[in-house]
């Protein structure tokens, strides 16, 4: 050893051979120690389902923040993935956030069992994009709850630690494991699941994810499951907005092992969708009743508080069906889902249009008053600008608009919407009006002999897309997104 080396060593204190503990200060010592211990221990934790649901709902404010961007996991979900690799007979399982943070040990064991099962079980777990954002939001949570270890003992754990564990487990697996799939940003009936999400519930985004993958992978609804403890999403999954049959939604029961979960995921769905001994959805009774009601029942008075009425296309309170209705005698597939969606959309619009018409009347009236005020303030010698498109729209009386057909009402509302959006631009107004013409054609009743009336099953995807664009302008992105999802599913079922 040189003199210089000896001199340097002489300045060092006693050296230990084992682990060294460094304490910087005592600030947040207990909190940091608890989180660190939880993340480094081998134990996995199971959280009570009701507690998990509450924790997720508290953390959603962060997840929905427009300024919040996800970490590496969102990037990992953007890789290309071969949709055709999934068999139509596969069981798709949409996993909600509350299950990921409360039943992570069970999910780990289930994926391990899938990897070693013989014969192989066709189960694919799909993680919606909004679930990843909710996990990121929970990583900053300060909340702590009691959780159960694998040995049955209780421990206090942080929600942020549970969320980080779920995130860390998914990161190496998502889009790399044959059993776990992430939702890419572009995988949505709307082209981007983040578009317009401020006006949508997180539950709706989970349902929309299920709709997209069921249609894109050509997996029938009876092979779909949603794993969630949330009562709201269970209800929405069941009714699916009354546009399509819902999905079976459940949370793993306490004490389940991986085999029990797989048995429930691979078993026939408990949601009844098809008649006995039939491969077709039982749309027949629904469609037939709607057709009979449309021909035989006078339409009810239209008020926002009124319950949905049969799918007649008149707004008149005194209207009754003609003695010899002009019925389209072309054979109608009564089970066809596109025909059912058409009838249900017509019924929905009957309930909503009176309120929309009144809003448009108020809008036109205010614009006409503003136009009159502008003219009063202009000198008689000054050159006057042409009036706005909105102010030139005639305002119908209540007696007049209640005699309109649905087609007439939609086209009038579209004039107001186009006038408000584009001012004096005739070119843009024509573009906007084209999709509303499609919507007017879609809801026109062949039973009443209306011009342009066609059945939903005769419409192309492009026609339905134009109609959905008009619905979005009139009723918002939520209703339009639900319609697009239903149509996408219906094209698979037909």
C-alpha cells in the first residue's frame, strides 16, 4: 500500500460489513416507513370490495384532470397488437380499477394459471385506458385502509401503495402477455377514447371499451364480462342504455381462488341474450311489438316529463294512424338489431324533441331581438350588414310544431344549430345539414309513408355515422357515443 492510500484510509471512520441504515430526519418517518415496508414485503394484500370502490371514486378527480398525463404504462399500451389473434370464441374480461387494487393477488394467480393451463383457456383480460389513469390518480392518494394478507392477518396499507403495485404488475405484462391487453387511445367508437371524456362518466368509458373490443374482435356479447364491484357500472352494464343487451358484471367473491374465477369467466354468461335453441339474439318480440304499436296506437302528447311512447313519427297531440297505412311489405328481419336501434332512437327523440324545439325557439328569438337592436343603433345613411342566418329562421307557434313529423322537427332544429355555428357561411351550413338529413331519413317512418324512410338494416356504416354526428350536435357526445357503440355491435350481430 502506498503512503497516499494509507493517508486516505486514515481519514475514514470504522466500516461496517452489513446493511447500513441512514436516517436523514424524522419528518413523515412513520408514513414513509409504512409505504416502503409494504412495497418491499413479499405479502400481497386483499382489500374489502366496498372500500376499494370508495377509494377509486375519491381518486377519480385526479384521473379526470386534463393536465394529468399517464406514465410508462399508458405508453406501453400504445404498441400494435394483432386483433385477429383473438378467437371469436374467446372470453373477453374488462377489468375495473376497484378489482385491480382489491384483488391483485387473485389476478396474479389467475394469469399464472392461464399460462400453465392444459388444455388452454381462451380468456383475455382487457384494461381500459381510463382504468390506467385512475390507477395513476390513486398513486398520489394519502388514504390508508385495512387490508388482509395472504395468511389472513390484517394490516394497514396505503391506497397509493396498492395502486403502485397494480401499476408495476401490469407494466411488464400489458400487450406482451397473451392474456392481458391494454386499450390504445385510438381504440374507441369515437376514434379516441379521451375525446369528449369531460362530458362522460368513467363508468361509461369502461362500458364503451367493452363495446369496442366486442365489435373489433368479433366477440359476441355473451362472451364478455366486466370485473367490477361498482354498483353503478353493474347497472349500466346490465341495461347498456336499452340499446343493446348488457354484459355480465360481477366482482370476485371473498375467498375465491384462481380456478373458481376462471370457471366463472369461461362459463356461459348469466345474462340472457338469446332465445332457447337459437343462435340469434331475441330481438323478434321487441321489434314486433314496436311495429304493432306504431301502426295501432295514437301518439301521446309530447312533454319532457312524459314517459316514452310508441315509435310514431308525428308530434301532434291529436294525431292518429291513417285508416290504410302505407306499410313497407318487404320482409323485415324482426330480430335485426339495427332495426331495434332505429325504433329505440325514434322513441327517444320523441321524448326529447319538445325540449330541444323550445330551446331553439328561445335562441332564435334572442337573436332576432339582438338583430333589431343592432339596426336601431345604425345610422339610416350607413350601409347595413346582412342579417345573421339565425335571425332569419321563422319561429313556429306551438300549434304548428306539434303538427310536425320527426323529420320536419329535426330539419328545423338543424337550421338553428347550423345558423348558430356558422353564421352566414352557406358552405359550412350545407355540410352540417347533410348529416342531419341522414338522421331525418333514419327516423322517418315507413309505416306512415314518409319520404326517404328506410329500415335500419338497410343503412351502411357511413349512413349510421352521419346520423350519429347529427345526434352528437343535438344531444351531446354521451348519447352519440352510446349510439355509435350500439351500431358497431349490431353490425357484428347481424
